[in-house]
C-alpha cells in the first residue's frame, strides 16, 4: 500500500514538473520579446537625438509689426496716375503664421486719351495671412513669405467729358474723340458726379522681410489681384478702384514698406 502511494506521488511530481516547465517556457520568452527595445537605424539616431535635445521653445505669440507702404507715393511722384498709401498691422504666431490687416487710401485725378476726366478717392482695406517659408532658419528676423488677402473698397467717383466750344457760334459741340456705342457718331458731353461703387477682390502675395537695424525692417511684396464682385452706377463704370487699380483688368501690384517691430517681448 505504501509503495503504491509513493509511486503515485512520484508520478504526480513528474507531471507537475513537466507542466511548470512548459508554462515557464511559454510565459517568459513572450515577456522578454515584448520588452525588447525597438531597433533604430544608425542614420536616424542622430536625428532623434537632435529632436530630443532641441524642444520647440518658440512661443505662440512671437511678436508684432507695423509697416508703412511708400511705393504708391513714390510712383505717383514719378508720374503715375494713381496715388496710394497704406499701413499694415501684423501679428507673428510661432514665427510661422502672420495674420495681417492692411488699411489704405487711394486716389486718382486723370484724363485719358479720349478726353474723359476721371476723379476718385476713398479708403480701402485688406485682411489675410502670410506663411513664413523660412521658419526653421536660425535668423528669425528675416524671411520669405507667401500669403492670401481679401480686399474691399466702397467709394464715389466723378466722370465727365468736357464740351468743346464752337469757335464761331460759341456753343458747346460734340466731342469727336468719343463715339456713342448705341447711336453711333460723336458723343455729346456728359458730367456725372458722386457715382457709387463697391468692389471686392482677393490677392495672391509673395514677398520678403529683411531686418535693417535693431527693430527696423524693410520689405517688399508682389500682389496678383483678381476681382470677386462689383456693384456700380448704371451711368458709367469706374476707371480706378482704390487699393485694386484699374477696374477692367486683373492687376499686378507692388508694395515697398518700412516696418517697425513693436517692443513687445514674447514669453
């Protein structure tokens, strides 16, 4: 009887030992496999080390700028039919995104080759944002940018054709330089004042901002302008739109600005 109990105990012990061995052989290799570190190629190890060593320390609000465009005034002094000037307010977010507000004033007082006199002056505004394409460069003060603007101007304009005096009878006669588009022949003189119009457009912008000295900068930009909508008087279309340029065409504009960095320290 005692020998049977001993044999059963020995057999149970052998079975228990084999079961524990199989359990440990399954559990421990699986645990070791899950804790094995991920292999990183040598060419990427330096990259990961640099990223870990240089965390993003640029704050959300990185600064603000005020600019004054002088290109419109200068071009008018050199003979352009248009005169415009504007100020710009720019906020710098993470040194990447640059929300921008531009407020300006444009005017013209000109004659064309057919004897029509056009006069207009009014404010305009543009709003949009630029993107700093050099945000990862060491020099944070100078950069190239691209952007988009929405612009609008609501203005009044005068348009007239002065009559020609008859040298014999002294009466006003028709203007031979103008043709009536409906009845044909020379057009009679006309005079329309305080006509109202509203024009909306958008602009594609590309430019550069360069630091000159301490907080003083300069910048220039090229603008491709496209009309979105327009409402105007039934008597005559406007010839010039403040902030946009000639009404009957898409325009290319240029701004050259003196820019001041406001002394607001980013934290």
